[in-house]
């Protein structure tokens, strides 16, 4: 072990109390500490934050972390403060701060105390912030959730498009690290181009989740009873049921309650207090099931979610992967059950009708993949991993028999050797 290596482990232990790096973390951190542009593709829960947090704590200057969600930034800032001597080690710079608070943030940065500065892209575009950041030493720039840059990602945010331009204005030679859990080749290419880091060292972890069991069932008018039966067969286990609309969330939560299942609804139409309450009830296991729109899940880290049910099929394979990915984070059992009817695809197509043509085309292409996935009689896992640019062999790969099509091959379709998905 080289001297450098020993040091990184010591820093990891000192700041985070972990004795080992997870997956590719160490190589990523070395790349960034060296000052190279770096690109990280790791599934959710893979430990991406640490890939920039540790270098930020080690390196001279302040690291700027761009992240799309204020709630996530706050969580991270609290976590970093908890492991450090000084409150000012991490700050958020956003529109919610008053003048006194902004002054304090700037003073801490100037005095060199602040190692991590979290900013939303909107705040970064503000002229006064750019001017200020130009005048202080910046160690590197991290773009978390970097798929927001791409129209092919599941969460396109136009403000992300300007990041490269702003980074250039803040400083000429600032190393950049982009991080995402979206692994499609198109999105990756977009990120590298848009951030202008095509020469970046790229680190891609496997997206295989061997402990998840994937199943797709036809959606009939009895879908509610099917869901109730499934949940009752899994009594006492925690699970999430995703629905497309708030209305459906409310209705289904009620149906489950009436049937003796401890369930709460969660969607963006509920007031903040109720949302927090329902989320906590789920985390504390006062209820077993959350019926939710996609508003639920980002940044929620419940390790023992045992099933994720899709009452409605998601609008892309990425969304499906993200949402099902919330099951079995502890490595234990995770059953992913999606109900599919082509009629729902048509519904999703209709939602796109008013959107710009380019967006519709992308949306349509993503949906076609969902159709192919749902209607496929071949391995679900193989399909998903192939979609993410990863080859998977069901004979030798981990979790090779963990989906409905592999375990119970459909008789009506004879899968031929030459069928390629
Ligand atoms: P991502 O952003 O890739 O979804 P996070 O950065 O949120 O993942 O990390 C997921 C979890 O993994 C967190 O609870 C974090 O504390 C934990 N973690 C990260 N690195 C390590 C490590 N080296 N050892 C143990 N746990 C780790
Ligand atoms: Mg993350």
C-alpha cells in the first residue's frame, strides 16, 4: 500500500468513520484529488456523495456542489457539519438566506473554513454570486444529479445547461466532477459534452441489483384486489406503491386502509406538514405502506423496503429502475411488481401532447422502451442492464434467475437463441 493510500483511508475514517471505501470510491477520489475532470456513474445508494465530500475536505479551497434539490442539500450539509469541528465547514447558498446569513457564508468562505458550498443552479447564475466566487479559491466543482443536464434524462432542468459557461467564468482551470445514477449512453454523452469534460476519467459501477426480483403482471380492472392480495401475502413488510396521479394515490390509500392495511398517501398536493408526517410514519414503521406519486422517494433512505409496486407503469426505464431501486437497499429481499396495460402507455402519450415536439419525440422513444420491457418474454434484468449499456449473462451473472420471465418462461413465445433484446 502506498503512502497516499494509507492517508486516504485515514481521512475516510477520520471524517466519516468508515474503514473501507465502497466500490469505485477510492479511484474516483484519487482522480479528483489529482485535479482531473472526473465522471461517475453509480446507482442510487452507491455512495456518490462521498466521492466529492472527502476530496472537498482534503483539498485547499472551497468546493462548489451543484445539486437540484434544496432538501437534499440541507441533509448533506447537516451530515457534514456533524462530522466536523466547525459549523461553517459546509454551507448552502440559496434564495432562502437573508442578508446577514449570506454575509456569514461569504465570510466563512473567505476565511477558508468552508470546504463545501452547496448551490442550486439558479443561485449560481446570479451575477453577484459569480463575482464573489471568482474572488475566492475554488478546489473543484461537483455537479450532482448531472443527468439534469440532458433532455434524455428523467429530470431535465434547463438551468443545468448553463453550468459550463458559469464554471468558466468562476475560474479557468477548475476541475469538474459530474455524478449521476442514470446510465444510458445518450445521457452520459450529453453530460460529458455539456460540461465540456469529454476527456474526463470515467468510473461506471454495475447497475445490477441481484437481490431485486422483477415481475410484470397484466393490469386488469381487478388491479386493486391484486395489490391488496400481494400486500397481505407480505404482511408486516414495508413497501411503496407508486401511482401516476394524486387522485389515484388518495383513492388507493383509502382502499388499502379499508382492507385493513396500514397505509398512508404521499404526493406533492398534500401540505408539507402532512407529507413529513406520512414520511416519518413510514420510516418509523407506524405504517407498512406508502401509496405515492413519484414525489416520494428522492433522498429517502429506508434500507428495508421489501416491495415496490407500480400501479401504473412509469414513463421510462430509468424511472422504473430508480423507483424499484428503493427496494432492498440493505441487500435483503426486494420484490418489484409492476402492473402493465397498453392503455396506460396511451395515457402517458396523451400527457405529452402539449409539449414541444422535440420533447414529445424523446418521451415517445422512452415509452417505447417501456413497452418493449413490459411485453418482453426475456429476462427483465438482462433488458434493464442492456438498456444501461451493460451486458448480462443470466447463467453466470448474480441474480440471473430473479425475474418472472426467467423463472416462469412464457409458453406462448418460444424464445429463440438468436433473439437479441
Ligand atoms: P448516492 O448519492 O450514490 O445515491 P449516497 O452518497 O447517498 O449515495 O450514499 C448512500 C449511503 O452509503 C449513505 O448512507 C452513505 O453514508 C453510505 N456510504 C457511502 N460511502 C460509504 C462507505 N465507504 N462505507 C460505508 N457506507 C458508505
Ligand atoms: Mg446522491
